[in-house]
C-alpha cells in the first residue's frame, strides 16, 4: 500500500481511528524510499530498525488513546541535526563516523510529539551550497527532472517530500536553504524568525543566520511541523522566550484587507519569464482574495549577497575551527606533529566549497582586513534590517520570487561559485534581517519545473504569513501535482 498522497492530518486520523497502524505506515515509507532513492539520493542514512521499533511503540500509544501531534508519523531530518545513536555527517567526510551523544532540541521535540524518524537527509556539506551538489555523499537529484538539481542546501529535505518518501522533513536555512530547494521541488518550506526555533544540537554554519525550518507538501502540514518544533530553549541563548501560537487555529483567517508589499528591487528586468509568469499570477490571485497590493522599496537589497557572504564565511571559518582531528573529525595523521595532523585532517576532510569559505572567512576576519570587510558588512546588515523595519510600518507582509530561475542542470554551475551565490539573491535578505519567510508552489515552467512564491512576514508573525499562504493554496492547485518516479 502506498501512502504518498496522504497529508499529516489524514495520516493522523487514520492512525487514531485504527484504519492504519504506524508500523504499516512506516514500512510503506521505507519501501517508498527503497524504490525511489536510487534515482534521487535524498538519504544519507535510513534508520530502518530504529524506525520500525519506534513505530511499534507508537502503535501501543495509539491503542492506549495517547495521540500527540505526530504520534506514529514517519518524518526525516537533514543530516545536520544531532541524533543520539545515529550518525550525523553534515554530508562531510570529516564527520563520516560522527555519532552525537545527544539529540538536538528539535529532535527531542519531534520525538516528544511521537514522530518516527526514518532517516537523515542528504545536503550540501555543512549546509554550504544552493544545489545539493556539494555533498560527500553525492549529489541529490530533483524528482521533477533527475538531470536537474533540487536546490540546496536542504536538498534531501525538499526532494524527499516532493517524491513522497516522507510526508514532512526538517531543514535549516542560513541564506535560503529551506526555501530555495522547496521552491525547486514544488513543496512548502518555511524559515522561521531568528530565535523562534532552537538551534541547540544543530551543527553550526553561520550562527547569527542559521534557523531550523520545516518542509511539507502543503501549508497546513508545514504549520503543524512548525508548531511541533518552535519555542524557547534555555540551551540556546539566541532562542526567544515568547509564546508560540497555535498555528493551526486561525489558519483559515484569509487575507482580506491585508496589505501585501511588492519590493521593487525584487522585480528586476531580466527576471526569468517562467518565474515572472508564476509570480504575476500569484499577485493577481491575492488581489482577488481581497488583499491590497502596494509597491514598496528595500533600498539596500543590492548589497545583500556581498554582505551575506562576508558574514556567513567569517562565522563559518570560526565555527569550523573545531574540526581539528582532536575534538571532532576523522583524524589523519602521518606523524608530522600536531600542526601536520591538523593540516592533514582538514585537507582530507573538507570539500572544496567548505575550504573556499574557511579561507575567505579567515581572510575577512584577519587583522588589518577586519574593519574593511567584516565590520563593514555588519554595518550594511543593520541598514538591510532597517529597510525591513520601515517597510513593515507600511505593509503586513511582502511577496517576491524565491529564486531567479527554476532548477538548473546538475553540473551547470559547479565551476562558477559566484553565479551559484547569486541564486540566493531573493532569500538572503530575510536571514540578514532575521525575519520569517516561506516558499510555496505557484506554477510550473515551460519545461514542467516547479516555480515558487516567497512570502516574507514580520518578525514572529509566522501565523499571519501562514494564513496568507493557506489562502493562496486553497485558491490554486499547484501543490496537488506530484512528480512521476
Ligand atoms: N546557498 C546559501 C549558501 O551557500 C545558503 C545556504 C544555507 O541557507 N544554508 O550559503
């Protein structure tokens, strides 16, 4: 039996009513992974035994009438979340055999809600990339066209949901890594406000930008997953102590009377015609749903990519210093002393993109260049954040494209890192500003590739943003299409 077409809520009803057991559902999910992952490479580790054992346990809970939000529902997480007893590789050779001694807070929360974790998803190494190609476990392929990338860095998180391998996943978003792959794979992905979800136990890339975010096949499931993982965590000093609303409660509130801003800097000449078509139609749909559409300006948008790549690389160079073969990392040592061991470990363990970033980040932080690069980027970041503050005095949310083009071909950009960095041009500013944003399907290209729409909400206004997303989804049926595999 296949369960790929069911939503979380439908699975939940069937489990509670006894029409379906968690063992059946989990087995169905494992079978689907077996049948399709040869084509996609979305998983790094599949935890078959652990998942089936947890499913049997969930069935007992269900029989006893104890159903939490996700009891018995199989999900998967990016291989950047620390999981007790199952390796966490970050798609890097340097962590190939790393097993964390504890669960990330978000993993604990998923388990507390009864979710079954069926595996760890492929990604760009240390979440650095926009295509899923920078992985020691090999590239992930887009389920809509396996010659194309699924986007990145949460490549497996998006591809697995699009292919019906699992109903929902967790990814991380530092500069667009949940939203851009969600867009390329035709699924829903959400980056919460910085501080909304705990980062404890998530391998750090750029600590002032990283956020955990859910990916799902529809807005309601995405809202449910966000509710399951959101909230203050004393173990993460950057998590914010403010109440988590019930994201499902007012999901159907609609957008009538809401003011939606179109930042003119995002609607540049030369936008890919397929993207433009999808976004223009989405704007029209929102108008018909009763929203007021106004043009606004985020004047410092042009500096976002440069600013992001300075800050992200600087933070990465510092965060990745811990992989030295002593505390973490697969040690390489041919007996040349401590410095030789460091050098061999890091040379053998990191891939090209990670090395490039460590070198550029170290340079930007070095004495004499710190003020010119890192400090200046921090000042520009403040200007970008202020742009959003000003705009949110005029409108309730923003609507923009997610990516400048639909999914590109595997190999097309690997030798042009700058061009690759530009694919995040529309997603990066919200990470710099710290506000929430999400991606949802709004059409298909001439070639049959998904096109995504980005909504950007005020800080901690995920509920309002989800309402607008839900209203759009109800008015369209893009999310109902599925790739054939
Ligand atoms: N693609 C961006 C980068 O390479 C964003 C990555 C992310 O959000 N983790 O840095």
